[in-house]
C-alpha cells in the first residue's frame, strides 16, 4: 500500500480522509511525517498549485510550539501534498465525542494554546480561516497541563485560503464550516484575523457547553443566526470568563480581542477556573426541536485520549453524523432579506439540566396541555354555577341534588 510522494517521502498508511484530501502516515529523510495529499481535482487546478507555491515560504516559516509545522510542499505531476509534523494522540473533536464537554480549566487551557498559535500566525500575516475542533490536535506524548489537558496544536494553516480562490468559487459563495463562521464572512466581507478569534470563541463555548452557540439545523439557518442572534450566556462559569467569550463573539470584528490579548487573558484565567467541574447544563436536542421526542441519552464512551495512541488524522474523517462540520463546505451567501428574516427560537440555548427550552416543540406541547387544563377547570366551574342557579330557581326547599356537569364541560378528560 506504500506509495512514493515526490523523491523524498513515502506514504505508508492512511490516517484519515477529509473534504480536502487524505492524510497518510509517511517517512522522509528526517523520520516520520504526516502527508496531506490533496484531492486530484485540487491538484489538477493550476491556479491552486501556483497559489500553494507562492504561499510555501510563509507556511514553512510558521514555526511555533502550538502550530503543526509544514515541513515541505510536494508538487509531482498530478500530486500536490503538504508534508507536516506528525502528532500522536487525538484531535479535539474526537475528545468531545467521548466526553461531550470539558471541565472549565481544561477547556480554557486548550483555548489558550490555540490562541498562542493564532497570535504567531497573525503576526506572520497568516489567517487560519477554519479554526474548529477537527483542526486542533492533542499531543498525547507530551506532559499534560492545567486541568489535565494535553498540549493543543493548531493545524491546516493556509488550506482554506488556498482552496478558496477566485477560480474555484463564485462571488456568491463562501467556504468554511457553518458553526464557526464569523458574521462578516456570512455577509460577504473578506476574512481578517478577527474571524479566527470568533471561531476560537465558538470552540471554547462548545468545549464548555457541549454544543456551539448558533449551531443546529440547516446550514442556512446556522449562517443566519451568526448575523442576527445574540449568544446565550453560559451559567456556572466565572463572569470574567463569560465576558471574554461574549466579547470575542461580538458581531463587529473591531470589538473582538486580538489573538495575543486573548491568549494572555485566558492564561490569567486558569487559576480562577481550577477545580470547577464540567457545566451541568443541557440543551434541547434537534429531534425535539423538530417535534420528535429525544431518545435516551447514549452512555458515554470510555475515555482513552490521555494514553499515547495512533497518529492524529490531520483532517476529519467526514463520515460523522453532522455533515455541516466538514471542512470547506461551499455555501451560497444568504441575501439581505434572508438574513433579516432571522431564525429565532431554533438556536440551542443552555439551560439547567432537565428544563424545557422555550420555543421547542415539547415546550409548546406542554404549554398547550396546561392551557387546555385551565379551560377545562374554568368550564367545570361555569357548569357548576349554572347548575346551582337552576337548582335554586326550582327548589321548593326540599333536599335535592346537583345535576352532573354539562356535556360541554366534562368533569374529567
């Protein structure tokens, strides 16, 4: 199954597949590497190849402990590959699928590592444009940090920018992952460094809550919420941490912190969240929002992310249940009338465990049931009053009995 990649590298086995290509475990002159082999249609795009070559020096120069380094770029016939550092452990999406949410200190520590990576990239003039759990790798071989979190490294720098070229996309399209897209991208503005801050704040929210602030449902509805809806607060975290998340999820890019500022603030917050357990909150599952009763919660899978495991797939498998999380999903830019329409009541909102979410189908059913009970009770009262009045009007003082409530207002239902 081994295949040559250029003249210096050999790919031995597939680690993962994604929408941009396939990641292989490979070897080169300096040892083990990860080789991201881009799809054939991408490699056949001459404009894309030229853009990769132009960006090669910038990607190779991005050297930081929290960045998965790019070692080489291979252009060989119909093959286009990025050769990167090999990280052994797991990615953040896999850990979330095992645990759903993390303790606040672990979540903040991971977000601080990613913010450090973004600060280095932004200082070099590079915008990531696709920050999400699939692109955050957790190094299982390194010592753990605050909250037991392994060091986090950010990968896939430059891929979104290079693939999103004028020759590959129309002016009315956007590329990205809906749950993490900043409002200005949805509105068609060019992505700046602030889009990475918005995406990282969304990831931190997801690590704490177990779901993204504007996710759920059709991708178009998700995009609309980014523009029109306010983020719901998270109960149970220090106010300073919430204010930090809220600021970085601001609709206006200029209101967000810069990466270096965000990293410093997150590192300062680590002592304040030490020892806090994962948040005890819930959200209405999408099935219930669609009028279906959610089934029993699936038991949590045993966590094995702390042990040294296989090499991390640098792209998500793409075979998960939520296709909206695929990298580089091409979507039409919503029109102004669509954005103005809103999608209120459909975003997943944190609430105390067991509490019904206002606006959900189950919430409406319970409200309707309570309304009917009130009508029945009122009807029974009216029936009794009418019956008493009729009895008093016809009674000659002898003992009598009240008639049954009328059929219109049955005594029970």
